[in-house]
C-alpha cells in the first residue's frame, strides 16, 4: 500500500511539473515589409505600426500586413509605444519624443533634455524612456519625472539602454551593450539583472507579458524568452536576421526582423 501511494505521488508530481512547464513558441507566419527596415513596433486596433529607422518613417499596416500609408519626416524613429490613440515615437536623431495622431505631430514636453532617445513605453498614465547617450532611464508623467542610472557596468548602471517596459510597478530595461536585462521598481531602485549567462550581444528590444520577458538579441540573431525571475525558458533563432523589437498581441508574439525586413509571428504550441 505504501509503495502504491509513493508511486502515485511520483506520477502526480510528474504530471504537475509537465502542466506547469511553459509552452514553446512556434512560427506561424511572416509578413514581408519590402524596403521597410523595422526597428520598433506596436499595435493599435488590430493594426500594426512600425518605426522604420533607416527610411525615417512610420509605417501603418492592417492586420493582414497590407501597408496603408507611410508617414515620413522623422529622424531615426526607434522603439515606439501607444496609449491606444496616439503613437509615441522616440526620435534618436532629433533628441525628442514625438506624439503622432492622425496627421498631427507634437513634441512631447519633458522637464529634462534627451540625448538620442531609443525606446519608450506607456502604461496606465506613466511613461518610461530609454535615454541612450545619457545612459539613464526617465520615468513619470507630465511634470513629474524621476531619472536613474549612469554609465557603467555595475548593477543599476547602463551602457547604452535601448528599450524599456513597465509591468506591475516594475521597469525592465534592455541594457543593450551591457548585454543584459535589468529590472527596477518605479522609484528607480535596482532589483534584478539577467541575460549574461546566455552571452547576449546587444539587447535591443524588450516586452514583458503576464508570465514572460522577451528580449531581442540583435547580433546573435535570436529572441530569448525568460520567466519574470530571469530563468531562461526558450530561444528562438530560426530565420531571424538582426531582430530589433518584440511585441505580444492577443497571444501572438510578433518580432521585428530588421535585416530580414519582415515581421515574424509566433504562437504557443
């Protein structure tokens, strides 16, 4: 009786362990972007918006991937975000964030100057901005901002931060040329770093879901997927060519494949 009970415990433990293992992401489809070189992307009302840094434009596509229009006149647009109405575009070459809605472009007012902003994220009224050449992050809204970070290799320091994501009162940073991800609270206090063991080379784009952290490993042509605690769960590296950004929309993972000039879509098996 004891042996049978022990066997049942082992079997149940195995089944529970399997059920808790994360499902793997598998390729679903690819949208070819022609001459567009995607650096950043976001989604509004089932439509895709792509920051085309090489061609200095914002590209609007429908859900099937058909290009609806291209808005020119930006200077190296990077990792973009949306509040559901406007698109917020960090212009790396103009040292500003531009708010785009309809056909209107307005400079985002900040209490501090930027030096080549590379990424921005909006969440519940607040923004986080990756200030590339200043090696720091800005977080806040309207006239209430904090700033944290400086150039360096230690925890809490940055070496050209490229993208940022706010999730559950935490700020995740793609610390590009420190080749890692760092996590902070919304007061700028360092919490965690991960990614070094995987030998990332240029952590460029980041997205945080309810369960996972996605990071584009630009020079290694792959996307790394971690738990919130920094445990590696999956590597996607097939057919990627210098991926720059990643976005999760309605359980579909979208990767901006920069040199591949396409968007690649994945779903969990």
